[in-house]
C-alpha cells in the first residue's frame, strides 16, 4: 500500500512521534539503514517555492535518491496545453518512489492520489494545507521547548489565505498544542473555532511560540495600509517586548521584512526562523525515508 501525505488528519499520532524520532536520529548524524541509490523522487512544483523545493531536494540528496525536478510551466509540455493532471500521470508512469507536489486549488490531489501508483507528498496545496511545514514547525517547537503538548501557539496575520495555518489546526489536535489567532478582522476566518486575540500584546503575553505569517501582498493590494499593519500586528522589536524571553518567534517564510516582521527581529535569540529551515530538511528526509521503507516492505 502507498501512503500519500495530503493532510495531517489522516496521519496517526504514533506515526508523527516516530517521524520526529527518525528526524532526531538524522539531526544527530546517525546513519539510517537505507539504500536510496537507484531510486528516484519526482519533485513537481507547479507554483513558486524556494524553501520547500530546495529542502526536498536536499533531503533526497542526503538519502542518495536522485531527484527529478519540474519547476513551473516553462519548458514543459504544459506550454503546449497538456493538463496538470496528465503531467503528473506521465511522470508517475516513470515509476518514481514518490511524487512531491506543490500546486494551487486547480489540481485535486485527493482525486489524483487514487489514480497514481506512487505516493504523493503534499508540498503546499492551494489553501488546503502544507503538512510538511506544520510538521517542521512543531518539530522545531519540540526541539526548543521539549514537547509540543500544552504549548500555546499564536498565529498572527493572513490566516484566511494560509495553508500553513490550515495544517496547524489539524496538527494541534494530534499533538495537543493550542492554536490562537490574531490579526485584522479581514485576515481571519469568518468563523474561527479557536481563541482570537484582537490585541497583539495580549496574544503575545499568552503564547509560548508566536508565528507571523506572510501578508499575501498580492491579495491585499491597496486594500490595507501596511504601515498600520506593522504597528498593530507586526513582529517589531517594540511589540515583541510582550513575548516571554523563553518563547519562540517563528515564520514559515518567505518574509516581507518591515511588514509582518522587522529585520532586527531576525537576530533576536528567540527567533528560530532559520532553524525551522534546517529542521525542515530533517523532517522531509524522515518522511521520505518512512514513505520509501513502507513501500519496500509492502512489496517484499
Ligand atoms: N515556507 C514555504 O513553503 O516556503 P516556500 O514557498 O519558499 O517553499
């Protein structure tokens, strides 16, 4: 059986714990009993990405798996009118060990996962979710604060358009951390099922990890004053005085510096933004390792 990872609802807690323990072994430079040589992984990025794409590619390289990349439309037969779905089916017919897909809402990964033979790892799917990002965030929290259970994670900003926030709502249920939101009314979901802080100060005082999201400028052009946003909801040196010295400052990237997070904050000792990126490789390596191992076990 193949195990696609499209969301985090379907990933059992014991599997997440095991994934984190494999990531710990990778981070500690322990060698894994794994032979990637001769295997391929197809990385299909139909939408822009820096971190996720390079992170999956690094993970493949460290496991000895050859990664095959398709970046955007240019130079592919999508330019000749081939559909996204047909593109994925054709790459799948080359028998990669797994498919990593980043795409918009115009591709139905759920439906596609039933048609392909290789497992699909969701690398950011429209507004639906970005499971490996939430996993690497939670893993970063666990590494710095010892456990995810009982932590208070404040997500600030453009939650309505955020696939990262969607995945955290799912993962929080599994790992027992609490998520609360803060941001301008028009950035938040119409009916939030979690605590909402209208004041950033109160939210920061409550939280053990505060995560700023990218203001999706392309969706708010002209409709919002970025200067007001920064003053009210920005992670500025001034605003972050209300966050405990032991709490974490996070951001999934890419950052609009000077809007949702100030440049000086990147050198705050509480800021784990680049650590999230480093941990992202361990998490994706662990996920690929477990995906390929379970395929091999199923075949033997
Ligand atoms: N965090 C994240 O998904 O970044 P990229 O869009 O650069 O991959």
